[in-house]
C-alpha cells in the first residue's frame, strides 16, 4: 500500500468526461492523478477493477479499456445489463467530476508480438477490449486487421462512428464486417467460415462477447485449423457446465484442509465442501489476489505444490503453466485430502 492507495490497492480516479455511445452504453474517460500514472499504465486488452457502493453494498466489477495506450486518455466502456447492478448504476448515475475507485490494470488478453494478420470477433459489448486492440495494432504495427462485429440490431453498435473513421483512415489494413441478428439471425458457423476465407495461417484470433457467440467462433476457427495458442479469449461471464461442476464438487468432498502460502505467511484452513481455493482463502481471512473471477484474467493464479485441484474454467493459463502446477484459484476445486497452494 502506498500513500495514494488504500489497503486493497485502489486509487481514486476522477471522471473527466462521459460519452454516451448508445442508448445503453456509456464510456467514462478517467483522469489519472500524476502520482498514479506509473501504476495505471496498461496494455491494450486489459481491464480495470472498479469498486463502487450501490445501495449500501460495496461491489467490484471489471471493465475493459476501450482506449489504446498510445492515446492520452484512459477510457472504459460500460453497457447496461439486465440485472447488472454496477453497469446499470454507472449508466444512470456516473457524473463528470465524480470520483471512482479503481485498481491498477490487469488482464492477459493482449496483442501477441510478431504476429501476422489479426482476426477480431466481438459480440455486443465485447467490442470494448477489441477496440483497444485494434486501435493499438493500427497505430503501432503494420498488421492487417479484420473485425467481425455482431449485434442484435444497428442501434446497438457501440463505436459505430469510431470504427468507420478507423476503416476510412486505414483502408488497406482494416476491414469491418457487421452482423445484425435481426437481419440474419444469430451468428452461425457458416458466417464465421465466410469471414475466415483467405485469412493467413499465421493470423491471431481475438474473441470477446456473450458465451454462445464465443463458443461458436472458437469452435469454428479451431476447426478451420487455427493453432490453439493463436486463439485468444476474453470472457465477461462464464457458464459452467452443471454436470461438470457437480462432479468437481463431489470430488472435493474428501478434502479436509488447504494450506495457503500468501505474503510470506502460511495458513492452514479447514475446507468447506464446494468452495473454490479462492473462497477458502477468503474464509480464512486472507486477502488473496483476484479480479475477474471468471477464469479469464490470471490475477488469482497460484501454484499447487502438494495435492490436486480441478479447474472449472481456464482462459488464462497455457498448457505449460498448468503442467507446472499453476491454477486459477477462483475456478479451482480441490480433489485430494489436502492441498498446498502457494501465491507467488
């Protein structure tokens, strides 16, 4: 903790400007104090964790930057969501000049270096991190970029004008394909196959949006021959298979204790059946690192040095990391009598 942040590492940022993108999406341009500049440098595709109080409840939510690091402003974009307490509160009440508390940027949905073409797939508000990636790629590389952008209707397109300007400014490098559900129905495998036609084998694929959309795109690009390490996912929410979750929870029934090493201290916690390793750490009173809690960002990663665990979702760790014992604690249920986990 520094003199400019609280015990959880959050700093107060001022809302410098509000941009109404659509009727149900708003961008917040944030003013980062000079003393926090180094802590809030970010890479394209990363997100901020905001901490707000709504109706007396402290809530934390993650929102991707839609700005690019090469730009002067730091901007996040938030779309209204049915039942979304924080997203709706921000759309309704955020005001210029107000303070909002944020933790430094995190996330691993990043531009891969030395790549060939970029194929980006966005569904609805999934355009937010994709926009940051596109802006950065166009400004700092010579890579060609294709964007497949799906929305329910034309009036739901976030950054419609900005995308048009980018395409006009880079006619030989950026092409944008819009898909509207009210015209063509939901995105299908054939629509993605048409979009992929002629794409080079060395292309990187970036996918963000609703679960069914991401599943369709991911399955199609992999079937088309894209290497797994060139398919990058950013999930806002995770729909866990109920049967898989039930099986994992049953496997954890025999777990008795979890040994947790965090901040050079070792804590032995009694295990409660069905809890993830992250929940176990919190129950023990520990401030274990975490952010998205969907298995996407890698903030909560730790290494299992004894015992075993099963991850319900993993969009952050590669196969080598998993083989070395790394897990995402927010998605991991223990499967042995004891588990020893180390946050490094």
